[in-house]
């Protein structure tokens, strides 16, 4: 899965939950601007992705790549869920450890 596909999936899920980007602050403590960069395709740390997935009631699953036939089915489903593009590459936020471990003093 590419970063572009991930950001489309996140955007689609957020809309499915009838949430706006600014609502992510209340769910995971991430400002709208930070979350907007993620949906725009910003490269992010794994800890940030896990934080966002938690806020959207999603989980990360890792496994071997599937056969080309199954991959095409998943891709067509993903393409149908969102038509928004994702571009850009910005620095990730640095407050992930504080969110996950309860203290922003840990680095």
C-alpha cells in the first residue's frame, strides 16, 4: 500500500464517521493543521499512524503481499471510496511519545 492510498483510506474513514479534520483534536490531541498534512500525503512516523488509526477506530494489519488478482480488487475498492488526491512531504509532529506513554518528557 502506498502513502497516497493510506491517506485516501484515512480521509474516507473520517468522512464515514461524519468527522471533520478539526475533530481529530478531541479524539487524539492532534491539531487540524497536523492532521490535514497527514491526509495531504505527508510522510509520517509509524507512531503517528497508529495514533491516527486509534482515533478513527481502525487497526494496522501486516502480511505478505497478495496475488495480483486480489490486489486489483482491493485497489478498485479503494479507488471507489475517495477521489481526493494526496501530495506533499512534510516533517512529522514530535508529540507522539507523550500521547502513547503519557508524558511528553520522554524522547
